[in-house]
C-alpha cells in the first residue's frame, strides 16, 4: 500500500517557518514527506534532517524525495533531537517542524491496528520495533490502569465502565482484534450516549494509541530541547490534532516566553529571561476548503514560536 498522507496546513507552515535557502531544518515527523518536500524545494544550499519512528514512512518518503540530495533520514524519535544532531555534528538549526499524531497511512493500513474502522490485530505501534502493543495494554494492564489511560489520554466519560467491560471480557478469552475491542466499547457505553457525537470507540482508541507510543510524556521537554537547538530567529512549527497535545504545546510556549517565577506584583529577582517569542497568539486552523478536501484536517492547530537572541532554554 502506498504511503498516503495529506500534509495539513502545508502552505501556512512553510510560510511561517521563513525558510532560508542555506538553512538547516528538521522535520521531526517525516510521515509522507509532504512538508519535507516543500522545505527541500526552498533550501537548495541547505540541509534537511528528516526523522520518523516508522520505517514505512522513511521508505516511502525517501522515494518521494529522491530528487533531492540534501536530506538525511533518521529512524528515531524526535524527542532525541539533541542526540540526533550530535551524531551529525550539528549544533544549531534554522527551523523545526512537528506534525504530531497518527498519519492517514497508519490509520488506513488495516494491519497496523490503529483504526476502529478496520478489523486487525491490536497493535498501534508507530515504531514496529517497539515492545509495547495495544494487545498488551488491553489484555495485561490492570482495570485501574486502563481506566486511567482512557480518562487521561482519551478524556473518555465512560472510562471506568469501559475498563471493567474489557477486564470482564478478557477473563473469558483474550481480546485480539480491533473489532472485538470496538464491540466491547459499544456494549460498555449506554445506547443513549452512543447516538450523538463521534464513533463510540474514537476516544478509547486514541488513548490506547497514545499510551502505546508514549506520545505525550516528555513532549514538553522535547519542545524545550528543540528550541534550545534553534539558532536566534529560528522558528519551530508544531501541528497538533487533539486538545491534550495542543495544551502541552501552548503551555510550554507560554512558559518559555514568560519564564519569570516571581510574584506578579514584585520586581523580578529570579533572573529568568524570555527564550522565545510566540508568533501565533492564537493557533492557525485549516480553512474551509482544506477541511472539505481532507476531513481529517478539521481538528488541526498550528502554533509557531521564534527563538530570541542570546537565549538558552
């Protein structure tokens, strides 16, 4: 199956990154290579470090980007940005892009187990070399831990009830497929609550996927690390697709723009100086025509920040 992924907020992201022809850029979530392609068109004398946890993405993107000879592919997690750059003897970069969440390819390729719309083994790993799978979470985690994940990562109103139904069902026999899990979720949520809103399994699948891929833990530290390796006036662009990610990005930006911990009514004595300037006071969201072409873009939010001179995270 071809790695298909429509790059969301493509025009806006490239515009706000203010690409320099000789700059060094990082695409921390390569995916289908759409954003990388547009960056590479503008940096004939520069370099792109393209990172992804999914080897399928790297294989497909390297084919899409084969006309360019100034891109380096890295199979790793963007959270390791400092170690990655150190390997290439790169101290600072001109811009960084993160397009968080799951790709259209991962959702649509049934056997990856990301989607509640396809019957498949419970997997959900972005990096197929990782040990933790959705199968392990569903069949081995305690009822309390499952409920906590569904509540914290899925903001699922029926988290405790779904967790109980999962544990009761797995005592009869292991839960092995996405459709088995979907049926359990549907049985757990009262019919009246299933009539409105998104698919009843959406929040549970999101929560388990986030746990499998450790998506939220350390995101704030990763953003700080990325800003730390930006050159002065370098920009970071982060696209999120749900409120939990967006909240972390927004709060991390705010903390770095105003790091002072002194009481508001008192003169500053902590000595902490602003590290960034937030460029987008409100997130940029897709226009109506983009959502019509790509409905999955509906929840996307883009936030941009710029590194200040003589600043260090």
